[in-house]
C-alpha cells in the first residue's frame, strides 16, 4: 500500500487546478484519471473573468490568453441571408479593479494541456488509464482501490477529492444523492469539425430560435469549427460526417460544403443536478462530481475551477496543522455558489427553449466576479461602519508603486500561497510592520499610502488613488486577504490583534516568525 497526502480522482480542469494548488504548497498529491487518452475536444471553451484571475495567480494566464480570444460576432441566417447580427456579450474595457473583464474562449483540451504542463513543473503528472473502483475510510485516512491495465493498487490518502465528473464513482461509492432534473426533450450534438474554405470571422446560426437550429462557431486557436445540431437518431445508420454535412446544407441552402474531418463529438441533453453534500469525512467532491449545470451559462467548468481554488488552500492548511473544521467551510461556501450557477444556466436555457430573440446574449451575471462569501463561516466584518466592500467579497486589483517607484499591482502582491494584509492609513504603519515580522512566510503585510506619503519598507504607494477607491477607504482600515483572493476579515482599530485572533482560529498558528 502506497501513501499520499491527497489523492485526486479526475484529471479535468477541476482536478488539475486542485493539484496545482496543492503542489505549489508542497503537499504530496496524486491525480488519476480513468481515460486512457487525454481529452481532445472543445467542450467547455469559455473561461469567465474570475477564472482568468485564478490562472493569473497560478502563473498560467499568459499561455491561456495566447491560446484563445474574446469570441467572434454572431450572425443569424435565413439561408444565405443575414437577418440579424450582434455579439454574444458586450466587450468591456479593463479597469483598475478588474483587469480581465471579458470571457476568454479556449478549447477545453488546450486549457487542460496548459495546466498539465504547469503541474509537471512540480513533478506531478496525471496517471492515465487509472481508475478508482472502491474506497473505504476511517478517522485517519481513506483507502482507495485503483486499477490500471488489470493491476490493482491500494492507496492510503489522508484526503481524497472526487473530481471525476457527473458520473462520479467517488460520489456513487459514498452513496451521496445527486438530485436534479433531466430534460430528454432538449438534446443536441456538438462536434469539432474541419471545413476548408469557410471564413472564421463570425458565428453562424441558421433557424435561430427553433429546436432545429444549426450553429457553426470558429474554435479559438485552431483551424476547426464547433458545430451544434440536433442529434441523429440513436439507432441511425447514416455516418456522422454525412449527417453533419447534410444538416448544414439543408440549413444554409448551400451545396458547396465539404466537411473534411470530425475531430470530436458528443451528445448532450439538458441536465441539472446538485450533490446533497460535498463532503463525507475525509472525502470531498468538486466540479461536475458535485454539480452539473446547463452549458448555456458557461458556468460548469468555471464553477469547478473555483471549487478547486477554494479547496486547495484549505486542504493544505489542515494538512499543515489547521483545525480540521476548516474543511467544513468548503461546502458552506461552494454549495451556494453552485446553486447560483445552476440558476443562471437554467434561466439562459429557458430563453433558448422559448425562442427569445436575445437568447444568445450574455451579461456580467456569468462572469463570477460578483461571487462572494459574505454569509460564510470565514467572513469576519469587524468595522463599526463597513464600506461598500465587505468581508467575504472578492479582493479587487489596483495599480500601485512599490517603495522604489516601480509599478506593481495588488494582484502581484497577492500572487502565491500566502495570506495578505492591506493596511490603509499612515497610522497603521506599526501594524503592518508587526504583522510582517510575526508571521514569516504565512502572511505578507503592506501599508497602502497616498502619493504624498513617505515611502518605506512594506509600503505600496497608491499614486492614482485606485486602491483607496476599490476598497472604499478614506481613512484607516485593514483587510485580510485569503489565499484565494477573498476578504477573510475587515477591521479598523486594533488590527494586529484582530488578524492574530483570526489566523489562530483558521490556521492554528499564533506566530511563525520573530516577534
């Protein structure tokens, strides 16, 4: 029997982000996937702005941006005639607090390739063709039975995370219910295809607003298109390339369509489900194993990424000595987020089913930047008069300058596995210094000062006032930023003691550096 701190079942985006989060914190982990080959299709190709911020923190954002784009305009056709035109979503300009304001389109297989490459930098690799077939647990560990090419292995893990999709073996073995609804009348087939000679400057929708709509979308970063059509009969004999070519010809009225290749395809039916719980002892569920959304809102993969980002630092903290109860906050925070994602997907799908003219439109509600944990067990709002930004909210970005006058930004300061304290107001200089000395690598503390204040060690100059504006501060305030970029605590006076009390409860560490 081999041993490991964390065993992750499922090598998709959720499992990969979780493995990266654990590996960069020095947590021993293994990630297994039952598939013999890595996934090679587009599937979930829309990354929401909050996921881009996660990838910024992980250090893979440049590769992700290079692999995709912001999407193309959409045209509705009647035969060869354009009957309407628009974009799926309005494009927004970056702002000081939101540097990545728009969804970014990247084929899922490419996102996974980037994450696997990044994970490999820590010496961790997805173990393919390795299936979890059984598990048992006691108060100290989980024992998982794995099979690979007919060989059985038992792994003793301190924690197990099931990120193994909607048909999760982990969830099923635990007997956790997965209630929801499936609409067998709402089905489609998605295929990644190559069609030489067709322009890639827009999305085409024929018969928009009907159940028989045919959609052809350029697949970012490739020479392929994603084709969405009504599915063929289950017992049909027509070859798939012929079926797809025929439907495109019938929808478009064109007879010059030459479909060279079907790279990948899948059948989809409307399915919305939420696990009854996200944790059973030392086993936790994440991603599609915990929730399945309609794809219309682009929420499923992104919600799984946020699950992993939330869970990774908590697992590492508990393995490092934090109270085991910290893991209870995972479900308390992420289950409401999953519920909200399901509602968004359902509402957008209803628009398509009704044939709404603007059903293809998406707004900021899908960006996941408004997600907050204000009502969660880790939010401590200690100010007598809270501002617009409260404990549990996303910590905004803001451009600043360091003590040497070099440009930086708060997201640069946050990057890494540590906690961060932002102290606003010159009278908080002592607090910033005390906290920086006390906690060592666990926490970084910074004093945020206006342009006319003296610079110094651990000082960030808010030259244009964007940090004060983004955090809604005019005087003194203190913000404790969690490792996943959310505000754990907001305080004002007595800030050092408030931070110490909070970290003692969450990490079990009173101090790690010189006092």
